[in-house]
C-alpha cells in the first residue's frame, strides 16, 4: 500500500513538473489548455482531469503547510502559485491552494499576488516572473538587513567584549580597576594607621611635657605663691629639729609658714654669723 502511495505521489510530482514546463514553455492559457483537452478522447480526458486533481490536492497541502514556507525558494513558490492559478477555475483544491498561498505571501513577504495578476492579465509567464522577482527582492533585502545587523553586533562585541551592562568596561579592565582600588584601600589604611600612631605619640609627648612642667613648677619657689610652703624649708626644719634645735647655720628656727620671709631671715642670720666668725679670727691673731 505504501509503495502504491509513493508511486502515486511521484507521478503527481512528475505531472506537476510537466504542467509547469508546459505553462512556462508555451505560455499556455486556460482556454488553450481546455481546447487541447477537448480534442482528446474521453479516456485521455478523464486521465488528464485525474492528474490535474492530484496536482491541485498536492498544491493545497504544500501551500497550507508552514514547513514548506520555511524552506521554499522564490522559484518554488512562483511555480506553485502559477499552476494553482491555472487550475483554480476547474478544481476547488487548486483554488484553495492559490488563496492560501496569496495570504501567506502577503503576510510573510508583503507582496500582493492579486496586484501582480492584474498587472499581467494575459501571460502566465509574466505573472510567474513578476512574482519570482518580487520574492527575490524581498529575500535579498532580508539578507542585507541580517548581514548589517550581524556586522553591527560584531562591531559592538569588538568594542565591548564581555561587557558589564551598566559600565561598558571589559573584564580585564574591571579586574585592573579592582586591583588598583584594593591597593589604594591598603595605602589609605596604612596612612590612617601612621596618623593614629603619630597622634598617640604626640599625646604621649604632650602628657610627658605637662608632667615635667608640673614638676618644675612644684620645685621652683619663684613660681609658687607666697602662701604655699616649699619642700626646702620643710627639709631645713626637719634637719634643725634632728640636731636638737641647735645649728650654727640656723640661729633662728626655720619656718615653713612663709618661705620667702624665712629665706630672708636665714640670709641675714648667715651674714651676721659670718661677721662674728671674722671678728673672732682677727682677735685670735
């Protein structure tokens, strides 16, 4: 059964080719074709009608199939539309095939087949050539647009390979920028650490200077208020007390109540004691 179907399909395809060559080779019109068929005997006429019906059915299937339109060339489309147009007046399948093909060509390619037929009403060959040329022009423009888009896409990729959508930088540039940012961060941290150490050292030195200044002022009697006792009179008073309150250098008891006054009295006492020792030495000579 499958072999018979395949054989029949092959015969239909062969008949389609013969019909296409006949139409394109002699410019045969529908009236001429009908006249030729009328001159045949009845058996031949019936066989011719059966072959035409098979071709019409094949055209309806092909022109209604999306798979055909995905890979069909302009020549194949023009052949089928031309034969379907010739058989449309005699076979309903051929009429459906022609309408389906015309709709697809208008929607997919933007070409109006009816306008082409009106421009060439008397010649199937001219209609075939006009449709094929229109399809070729459309396909050529599509190829040019596709090539232009490919070039634009390739140029864009060359300008921004492996790009980041928001920055337009390459991966290598981003890595270099990240490394530089890391180095800057480390340098900033180092400078911040040095500045903090310097601040701590300055604070330490300032504290030490303040401590030294405080100590110096505490030991300097000139910088101390008159009412504030100093450490020297206190030591002198302690020594004087240890010696039982007797000391040639301290005829008078030292005091810590008024250091400056005590210092002046001590100087007068020492001066007087020095004078007495001088007189005693003079007398002894």
